[in-house]
C-alpha cells in the first residue's frame, strides 16, 4: 500500500469510510498523476468500472 494518496489523504479516506455502513476504499502505489498512465491506469479504470457495475442500477437484468 502506498504511503501517499493522489486524491485524498489515506487517513482521511479511511476515517470517512469507517463512518459508513458500506464503503469502498482503494489504495494504489504511486503519486498524484500515476493513475493517468500505465501501468496503473488500467488497474484504476478496471476498479472504477467494477464499482459502477456493482453500484449503479442500469435497469438491465
């Protein structure tokens, strides 16, 4: 796990998630812009698409 997070300080995200009944927090090794380039880009996008598929209703069976 990375010691720094590009979007939100890890400690803040974990504290906020701890207050929620259902939360998802993902950490990635890298700096602020690393999620926008490979090799991290593919992993981040895949995680985002999985999250949307699980949590956003589409009306499809």
